[in-house]
């Protein structure tokens, strides 16, 4: 049995729409992301596909952060 998790950062979704629409906060948030953009649902999906694939068969107990580098700041 393997147990892993995905921890997304700022992701461009319908739920984050109101936050992205705030003209004062959105540029500050984007500036805090080293990748320079909000993540996409495809970015998170790719991490999930990886963790569910044979390529990650020996990965266990890992939290895969998908945040464009926010945690390195």
C-alpha cells in the first residue's frame, strides 16, 4: 500500500476566480509565485497521474507540493 498526497498552491480554478479578480491582491499573489503564474488544473493532474503511475511505485509517504515554487521563497 502506498500513501501520498498532493499539496497545490494557487491554482486557476472556478473557486479561485473571485481571488484572481481582486485587482489589488492578484498581482501580489502572482508576484509571490516564482513560476510567475497561477497553476493550472493540468499541473495538479500531472502530479496525481505521476503518483498513480508505475514510475512512482517506490514513492511512499510523500507530499508532492505543486505550487510553482512558493515554498522556496
